[in-house]
């Protein structure tokens, strides 16, 4: 537990989720917070300006992204300690989820500055819930390491006994699917979720071979979430005794 108690004379840092595609996917509370804080920290002020203009939010914005967050954090904390209320937003989704935010939040906690996270949009939740894969247990990996540690992480995903969720760029999708194929059994169900909440939102389900074949012909576009069936979930469904055993275990779990 931190030794720093919350100082009520300080301002507050608000973590405000923004829509991942459809501009209507923002809460009334988020809009009101962005209108009433003294400053908005945005990952990209050019991208966020479209959202703010749409909702007639005129609060001043400053940049806060992965390339300057270490340098700007102390300055932000000073403003908060002077009583300013500040909101942190990312280009899309929840701050600190595969986006800048963790470093600033940790520093605020160390200094006794109150941090409040508003609920709202984040890409991996609709990807998981609409995937058709088990949701009772899951692992969120975010973006995989580009080089160092990538192979180790792929092996971990292959052995994971519950649903795994990763983010990926459309430019690296096929390469990632091909790398997963080296370690993940060919009968494991994979769901590629693309352009979530947008007009061309798509859930493509299949084996790795099927998905590689599909996206080799149909060039993927937009932000992508990959949902991977867990090894244990696959075994429960057929390899170790079939659907009846799987349903029986789920029923026993529910009764407990």
C-alpha cells in the first residue's frame, strides 16, 4: 500500500475512455468530464480534435504520448498539485490499455494525487464477448513484442489453458497468424475481429490455415483484435472425452 494519502487540495487525474470507432460510443459522464476539466492530455491532438469538435468540447488539449510521457509527466503532476483537474485520453479506447497512461498514473499515486478511471469503450471486450469463445477466464496480452521475447510469448499463448486476446496491426496480421501456426494446434479456433463498432465491422472465425488463406486474398484493413481459443478449452470440447464431459464440468462449476 502506498504511504502517500490522497491530498484533497490537489486536482484529480481522470482516465477517460473514448470511442474505438463509432463516435456514439461515449458516455454522458465522459463528455461532461472532458468539458469541465482544466486540461485534456491527448495521445494525438489532431485525432482527438475530431471527437471534441463533434461534442462541442472546447477544453484546451496538450500532447501526451509514448514518446514524451516520461518527460511531460512531472509537468503534468505539478499542474495537478496546483489544483488543476486533468483528463487523459488516448486515440481510441481506455488510456493505459496498450496506450500511454501507466507511467503517469503510477507517478500520481506516488505523489498522493487522486486518480479516477471512468468506465467505457475498449476494443478487447466486444472482441471477446462476441467471439463465441469461453469468457469465464481469459488472458489479455495487448501487442506482442516485435522482436525480443516474441517467440517466448507465442509459446506461452500456445500452452495457455484459457482464451487469449492480442492486438495486431493489419500489416502484420498474416505474419502473426503464420507465427502462431508454428506452436498452436491446427484445430484451435481463432477469431479475427476487425474494425469493431465501425460500418465494416467483421468477425472472421476459423483455424489458422483458414484465416491465413482468407487474408492472403482479402487484404485486412483497420484495427485488429485476435482471440485465440485456449488449449484446455479445446481439450474439454472434444479431445479428452467430448461435449458431455465439458457440459458436466461447467454445470458442476455453476452449482458451486
